[in-house]
């Protein structure tokens, strides 16, 4: 799953993600005990290695900004 540039950073998807795979713009994330730099400085993003493609985030996205990768 990927979040497109249409994202308005409302964070509804973050609250819905049971895998903690979605992060705020410019926020570092942790993977395998290692801190990684943000994947996007402009909008909320999904860490592919943490995402299970459950699509729960798609259902709550107010602007349809989440697509299959």
C-alpha cells in the first residue's frame, strides 16, 4: 500500500493500522530495532516492510489517497 500526494495528513489511517506501519510526514520509524529516516517529508507514509496489505487504511481515507503498491 502507498499513500499518494493527494494525502491531506488527517492521520485517520494511522489510527486504523493495527501493524503500526503508517507514520506522519518527516517522522522516523523503527524496523528490526533500527531507526530509519522518514520515507516522506510531505505527507503521511506507509512502511512497506510493516504493512500486511489488509486495506483497513483504505476504508478510512477521506480523500482516497491510499493505493495498492
